[in-house]
C-alpha cells in the first residue's frame, strides 16, 4: 500500500480562525470542493462552524506536530502492508463530537469503522483519489498516542476490509475491530475480567445481527445507545470493542472463535 500523507490540520485551523458566520461556511465549501467534485473529502467530517474548543484542540495538535506524527505512522503502516496494492491518500482531521450539532460520536464511529471500506475497484466520478481518514475527537485531549492510533487503526482497517471484505454482522465487526486495534498496538478500551465475561455472554444472541442499531448497542454500550434512543443491554461503555480487543490481544484464538466458546451458541 503506497500511502501519501496530506496534512490538513493547518487548513482546518485556518477555517477556525474565521468568524463563525456564513462566509466561514462558504470558505469551507471552497476548501473541500472543486469544480469536478470533492477535493479534500477528509474535511467533510469536520464541523465548519466549530467553536473555541475545536480551535484549542487544533492549536494543541499543531504544537504537538500531530501531522508529523501522523505522517510517520502512515509510513509505518505502509511498510507493513506490501500485499495491499494501490496509491492512497490519508489525512488526520478533528471531528467535533463535543459541541457539533450534526455529529453523534457513535453513529459517526460506526460509519468510519464499518462503512468506509477498503480501496474500491474504481472511484466515483466526483473523487480523484481514494482517501483514508483518521479522526481525533474534540472531546478528547491531544496526545501523541491518540494521533498514532488514529492513523494506524484507519489504515489497518482499510487493509482488513481489502483482505476480508466488509463486516456484515456483529460477529464480523468484532473480529475486524479486534484485529485492527491489536495490530495498531491499542491498549484501550479495557474492561475488568468479570465484565469481559459478562459482555461475552450478553453478546452471544446478537452475533449474527446485521443492523446498525444492534451493533452500536453491543459495541459501544448503553451510554452510547442512549444518545440515539436505543435499547440498553446492561453493557459498559465501549463493551463490545473492549471484548474484541481483549480477545485479539490475549486469546488463544481469534475474537470470533472465542465468542463461539460460550455455553450457548446461536447461529
């Protein structure tokens, strides 16, 4: 995989420096679009009317040299993915889940994790390049680890989809995310051992579910589900993802196989 990192944090920060009015939104559109379609699709995730907290995070990321960290992470991933062909652009952007009126963290995360896919056989007419977008969230502090993991998980996820196809069921999603997070060296989310066992048992009846609602309830937990009016299932924050990472890091077999090794199996 030939990855070309495109730094966009300064462009996002320049937009933030404009007054929060219609002209800022127009400048955002001019930055993102071109006469043929979308020039910089990663910025479509950004909140063009972000408030001061987004500005502060962008300043912290620029002071951290987050684009440099992200570029090195992209190079690291590229070197490990020789079996994935194609020239791909990648970038890091801030998504506003703290005060962004049109952003729900969990709905957006679901889309980023399971609907963006690997390199397509052909691009739509409105897009000149395939992009992989890494995201840091406005509700979280700027850290080197956050930037590094954001890029690695985004790239390894695209490679996973290229190799295995898109995840359709909760079982597939757990296997994908466990593999991706472990490969990226993630150490969180994490649960206590008793909660891991409990989560595994709760998820068994839903492993073949293929709808977004059930997946969000199981992967992200009750607190996430409540933000969308979904059904609480007695799960801790990020429960399903914590289980997937735990099994990928410490299990004797894959996350999918470990989920089979419970008293009840529903096919």
